[in-house]
C-alpha cells in the first residue's frame, strides 16, 4: 500500500481533531493517552518538516538563488 505524503497542513487538521477528542468528557484515559502520543508524534514530524524547509531557505538565501 502506498504511503500518503505528509503535509504540515494535514497534520494541523489532524491535531485539531485530536484536541477535539481530548476535550470530550467521555474520552477514556487510555484513549486520551493514545491520542496524546499520536499528537506528540505529529508535532515532531511538523517540526522536522519545518526545520528542513527553513534550512533550504537559508541555503537559497546564502547562495543568492531565487525561488
């Protein structure tokens, strides 16, 4: 099965959905822990992706290349 391409925008949408689930009173503690863990992993992937983009932009700026 092909892996879906990661996008920061989609991750933010998924994080919003996770927060909504965590805010529900009926969410069990076990489910909350799973959701929290998934959210932390998504945040890490977002940070890694944004760091990579920032590095690319710095390199482009230093070399004088335009986007």
